[in-house]
């Protein structure tokens, strides 16, 4: 009996051990749960970019998102609030307009199939401290020897300052230059023979702005950036920069008489000009960017003009090329060329939603702002236009891949509100563009002298898409004789439907995403092969594209991260 009991016990223990062992084996074979279908983004990082900006980045998710939700909190205890919805292919965001010496926390979620994931782990960064007063350099005299301005200082322009005597002014990436609000007309002129080398980066653009605090700034707070080269224009005699000659500090500056179309005035890359356009004389406002007789060896790319009182980009003759230009809320035309300009410009964005109130006494907002306004010679074929509208060299630019969006009705006067005004014997090739929401017409094709440029083969409109605009062409003007497919008019298509994000009243650059929405017509229809005079002039600088507008549907969002949108 005892032997049997011991045997039974031993058998039971053995069976129990086998059972436990078997259970352990089963545990080893259990399949782990699958990863979440909507995982939170990973790799979130934040880094301060000066006093008022933080660059936020993250790792591209392995599970595709349709967009992201980015939230920000201020300080250690601040509550999170949404600040942006970056697009699906984004891996970074430039958060701007922040306060110096302040810690910001960020977190990110992904949106997939309409559902929002959990938020990522937080990342934080502290903006730089504002520079002490000793770091503000007052620029009270002209620059006549080679000089470098550095990003650790703020340069305050006091009066009409010139880079002269063949000197080169070099400005480091991230440098801030302010036009002194208390010294009216403060501006920077780069005179013939001198050079400006201002090469910023997307992370650290060079900014020319008002000396007034954010929230108080207005168009016309200061003058602007004016570059004068030695290329040809089509006006003879003495032709002075508009707005000069008002004082000993602001003498007349002549830009006629040049003969070197290959002249080099320097390099501008990732440069913003904000709240400029002060008028030193009645109806003689300065522009945000003025390029007078600037030659083709000058390098220009990634430039933004914001809230200026007069034109944002204006070319008076010359042969300078440019790419990637952005213009928001101009007091007059976004892009203006005349007097024999023969440069090539590709990838242009212009947006007008309102007319901003200028600084009192600075000048007047224009009654006829346009997207593009190009002329042959002079404002009325006078003042050195020896052959009238046929004065040479003719104005024959290339403007390619432009996206120009107007205000819609009820904002500007009846003489304005055109996507393009082409007049006074102007030529040129206008290719692969979008004109949307212009209240008067898409194109004002104005006079017989301009029509003659078409007949001569030096004027064309190709691959143009016109939306939310009743009239493709201004009534009672010239008739364009190009193939019917060169102009596509879609008056019922809204501007907002064409783009990924176009807020009715943008308050930040993140309210604007110029990427073409899925399925919209301008994703195709571009001129993919250039011929004739267009091909000869385009050379290798302007490339043909299958899409229309400034945004390649499969390319980078080149305007993001360095532009801003602020009314004041």
C-alpha cells in the first residue's frame, strides 16, 4: 500500500511536471499582437532657429499618413493647441513668430483614413535670447569698402544708405536688417559697380524688415532694397530711380547708359523684404525689390516680398534671371517689368486677399494692382523712349510656372484686378501659369504695339489656366491668335479647389499650401517642349513642365519653411 501510494504520487508529480512544461512551450509559441494600425509618429525633434523660430522635424512613418496634426505648448505647464496640419509627405515644419528666450513643447499625431493616431513623445526647444542693445549696429554712413554683416547682430538702416565705390557687402545667413521707422525712407541701395552677396538658407533666411515691433508694422514703414547694375535698358539720356533726389541724403541716382548685359551685382538667396515701399516723394514710392539695369551674372533665387506699399518685384531693363519668387499682399503689382527687361523668371507665387493700410504719410496704395504688369518702354512712351513703344532692346522676358491668385470682386478698383496686364509694345513668353480669382479679367492684352510683338514671334501665351474669373481676356482689347489649347478658361473652378490649402484670410504661411489638389486640371496640360523664340531664350535656365503653376505635384514644397504671412 505504501509503495503504491508513493508510486501514484510520483506519477502524479511527473504528469504535473509534463503539463507545466507543455504549458511553457505553448507560451513560447504565442504570436505577439500586431502593431497598431494607426501608429504615432516617431523621431520628433525640435531645434531653435534664432529668437523667433523653431524647426520641428520627424521621421517619415512606415505606415503612410494623409496628413499630420502638430501641436505646441508654451513653457513646462502650458496646454497644447494645434498650430498646423503638415501634408502627408512633410517631415519638418518651421514654427515662426515666436517669443525670444521661451521654451516651446511640441507633439505630433498622424491622420490615416480619417482617424487620428495617438500623439508622439514630446520634443522641446528654447528660442534664443534677444540680442542686447550693444548688438544693434546703426548704419549711418555709406558702405565704400568690403564689409560683412553677421547674424549675431541686428543692422539698423538710418537714412538712404548705399553700397558704393565698387565695394561688396556680404550678409550672413540669418541676419536681420531693419529700416529705421524714425528716419523716414531708410533704404539700402547697391549702386552700379558694387555688389550685395546675401545668401541665406531655408532654415536661416536673411530678413529686411521694419524696425517696429510685430503687430505694429505697416506697408511703407521703410524704403526697400534697390540694386542698380550696368546692363542695357531701352531709355536714353538720364533716367533716375523713382523716389530719389529728395534730399542731400537721397540724391538722384541714374541707371541708364549701361552696356554690359553680363554684369554682376552679386547674389540673393533666401531673402525676405517686409513692410517696405516708403515714398520719398508724392506718387514715388520705392519698391520692395527694385532691379534696375541688373545683369545676367547676378544670382537671384528664393526671394519673398511681403506687405510692401508699391510693387513687390520690379525690373527696369536689364537681363537678370531669377527663380522661386513669392509675393504676398502687395500695395501695387506683384511682378512688374519694363524698359527692355530680357530676363527669365521661373516659379512665381503671388497672392492678394486685401489691401493693407500703409503707414501714414508713406504714400498711397495703388488703384490698379495686378498680378503681372509688363510694359515696353516707359509709362507713356516718353522720357527717353526714342522709338516710342518700339524702343530697343524690347521688353521680352520669360515668365514661367506662375501661380497668381487675386482678391475676387469688391476689393480693388475697376482699373485693377487683372492676372496679367501686357501693354505698350511689350513682348515675352508667359508659359505654364495659373491665374485665379482675378475680378476684372485673367489677361489684359492691351494695344496694337503689343499685338505686333505676337506677329513678330516674340510674344506668346502657352499653357495658361484661368479659374474663378469671368473673362479670360479684357473685353475690347487685342485678340490672341495662338492655338485654342494655349489658354484653358474654367470660370466655375474656384481658386480654393485648385490647391491643398488656400485660406480665405491667411494669417500664417501654414494656411497656404500651393501644391495642386488631386485630380485638378493644372496637374497636366503644361507645355513640355519649347520651340522657336521661346526655346532660344529659355536656354537651359527655364525648363518645360507637364504641370501648370508654381508647384510640381511630385516635387518639394519649395516655398515652405522660409516664407511668412503676417499683416503687421
